C-alpha cells in the first residue's frame, strides 16, 4: 500500500481576520383566569377585548408560576384575527428554560436512533444501541450546543403535546403545564430531542424566512387553518442572542400594527407579545436570552429577515441523516435515509468553554471568509451555511455556531483566540458522510491564531499551531464501514511547537494517513506519536496501539494503514511508514487485549 492511495489535504494559506441565535430564560407572576369562546372548528378562541391570563387552577399554592416573578400577562385590546387554540397556562410548561448548568439529561442513543433510524447503531437497539463514531460525536456536539438553553426544545415539545403527537401522560401528568421537570429524565431527554429540530435537514428545507409582513401572513394563515404549527426563531440583526418562542394567536391592533401572541419558555404560564408594523415592515420583541438576562430587545426589518418560522410536522418522520454515508446520490430520497451525495456537507464545529472560547474563521481559495470577525458574523463563501443555534447568548459568551461546508470546497480555518480573556482548551471537529475527524485538546491563549486545512473531499484535517503553543493537539477519527466502525486516535508526544500534523481518511480505499510532513521533531530529527486503532462490530471490540511510532518531519514521512485489512485478534496491525513516494518500512502496532 503506497502513499498514492491517499490524496493530500489542501495546503495551508495565510488567513486574515476578517449566526447564531441565542439562549433562553426566566418568568413572572400570573393573573386570574382567562375567558374563552368556541370557534367553528371546535378549537377554543381568545375572547376579544379580554385579557389573557394564567389559570389559577394550574398554579398551585400562592397562585404564581414557577418563575413568573412580577411579569404581567399581555392583554390584547384589538381584534384576534388568528388563533390556534394553544394556551400557555395549559399547553406550555410551568417551569422555565434551562441550560446545561443544571446537568439535565440531554440526548442519548435512544433519541438518536429515534430521529435517524437503525443505521446509526453498530449493534444493539434502544438503550443498548452502540452508536457509530460519527453519530456519537454528532450527539455529543449537539448536547454541548445546548449549554446556552433549550428554548427550541421547549417550543417543539409543547407544540407536539398540543397537537397530540406526544402524550403528556407518558411523562407523568394530564396536561403539559402540570408536568414536573426535576427528576423527570424522560421529559428532559425529550426536550433535548426536540431542540435538535432546528438542525434537521427535513425542518430546514421547509423553514420560512421572509420580510416581517410576509412572515406574519404565513403565520396567521397556518394558525387559522391548523395546517402547520410553527416555532418562531428570533435574533438580533448581528445574529446574536437567538431565541425560540411559540406563537399561538395574532391580534390586529389597527393602523397596520399587529401583535403576535406567544408562549415564551423564559416566562412560563403567561402571554407575551411580539409587535409587527406591516407598514414599516419591522418587528420588535422585548425578552431575555437566558434566565439571568431578561431585558433584551430583539428587532428586525425587511432587510435583516431576522425572524424565521420553523415548522413542526416535518420532524414527525425519520429524518435524512446528515452524518451518515450516502451511496451514489440515490440515498436521501426519503426520510430515514442518508443524505444523497449531492446534498452532503461537512459540519464544522468548535466546542469549548461557553464563556471563553476562540472563534472560527473560514476562508476559501478566493480568500472569501465566513465566521465571526470583530464580533460580527461574516458569510462571504458561496454555499457555506451557518447553523443558527437557538441556544446561545452572544458571540463572546455562547457556544460557537456550526458551519456547513458543501463537499468539494477547499477551506482553511483559523482558530482565532483574539477575543479570549485567558488561556483555554477547545476541540474542532468535522462530521461528514459516515466520517468524523476531530482535533481535541487544542490549547490556545489570548491572541493566538492556529490554522486548520480542510480538503475538498472532506476526508482530512491538517492542524498548524502558530508557534506559541506548548503542545500539538490530539487527533481523533471515526468511520462507518458496512457492519463495522473504526476509530483512530493519534497524539504527538515528541513534537515541537509550530508543527503541522495531518490525519486523512480515504473511505473509498479504506486507507488512513497520519502525516508528519510539517512536524518539527524534538528528539534527534524524529517526531514521536502514540497511535490507537479500534474496530467495533456487533459482536466484538478490537484495539491495536503503539506509543513509540517515529516519523521524520525532515523526510516528510507519514504512517499508512488500511482499516479494512485489520488482522484477527491477537495479531499486530502493520503500518507502512515513509515519505509519500517511498521507500517504506513496516512498523507493527501490537494488539491490545
């Protein structure tokens, strides 16, 4: 097996400095009972000229919600022109939104299999499902991105209970508002599963984004027809402080002014209002992005289009899997399949301290950039999408947005520590088509700028420190292949600062390359690596490894092996070591019982 089997990743280039939506939070006191009348379609309608309020019968002792504080329920005075029948004090949760600081039960194997089907499991089913490496890392990334709040999950879960797609009794009560969250891990996991709706291809394909007037028209039409139930995603013009709220009625206030009545999971049990001025084509909402910050102003206009409608019903079926391996463009035609090759992309995500983490800046061959530059989102690269995560607060204190890079693009990524207040650790990962490659334990300090090259085929990462880092980070890769999955972990233990190291996986040939071409060795011209290779099948786990793999950076050496040719248990894994054009020497990685 020669080096010609593996294509090199794109060369690193100098990368100049050149949306995420936000989290969710608290609530207030309720007021006495609301009046309702019946509509022709049998759904309860809001009685005009009457205040909407919290039903005292659901509030328990003291007549207040779990966190409503002094916030008063909005009282519509105009004509109700659209109404779904949803009521926050019955159909919304009585507890406020939360982040990961309360250590909730987020996604597990059960939810991933429920969303995408059996192909995400190497073996087992339900609680015994062993996720593929790509599925496991995707799940871990999604859970980390919930750190700023679970507002999207609150909205979607409440809607699905309202329409009968979920049964409240399965979670311990007769109505949504009577459900308790503390100790209710099934409900916590369900909210996490519904948080993921914002990232599902089936949802994103039908998400509506238009001017405020267009959005209001689409919403009112569906509230009255019952054809679709939406979550409203709102964020500031610069993309920060995204939040998810549940619309249930529209009030005509006169003079082309309207109020969208919403359930805001930061203010449980009461009615809040989002204002739309049709004549000016603007919208405005005053709320909070998390429980500690309840005085944020969201607003937008026809140009920003910063209010979107995310549908609920497309999530009812098995979803096209964004991280599974498609075949010949035929997969992905129906729910539950992989995305077809023409639809596939690489999801690039950075995980780190929510309060102190670097930003990502992507650059293509034409030096167009996408990422957070000087505190603002820039998106110049054609085809690259920013995953609008409705669980962040602002760019400096929030999980980093995820970036979707279409297959075939050569991208250089700067891990930019300009905004850091202190030294921190982060990890960068790429998930695409049955493959995950990650750079873990990135140690970065204020002002540091490291670079990563992503090859157009999406099968490898090259990482280069800026010369100030004490250690080179760790590489991890996992790949799905027929009835088995494989994992690879490599750590540089004898490499100087300022090195460039790459890990490339060729899924077509089954070849893996650990490339020390740019490694600056610290011991006698040799770079030392520790390497672990694992194979997982439904019936067995096998591991091979060595902690003394020597590669010469001066000779531009790499270590090659074919994961499809892993030997039987007890036998060593053979590695071919040498420069790209040879000659090669054979190194054995012993079997690890």
